[in-house]
């Protein structure tokens, strides 16, 4: 079995999570400032692309709560 995130962009992941939880709940689940203070897709993507630990948390939340198993 390959990478479960293959072919899914970080922007798609973030959009799905925001649609599912909203910014407020997302900020509670993953405590990073770009989700709690004046959040936007653009600012969050900028932060997540350069911060590996935060991106990993976002990807893990996506895998465990949004993505349907194959």
C-alpha cells in the first residue's frame, strides 16, 4: 500500500478540514496561531509549507477524520 496522501495537495487537505470543522474547532484540535488568529487558507498554507511538525499534525488529522479508507 502506498502513501495515503499521494495526489492530495496540502490546500485540498486544509480546505477539507476547514469545511468539516471550521477554523475555531480546527484551532482547538491543532493549537497553531495560523488557525486561531485571523485564519485564512493562504496564511495557513504559507506556515504549514515551512513547518514540518505542524504539517504532520494537519495531515494526521485529515487521515484520521476526513479521508475514507480504501
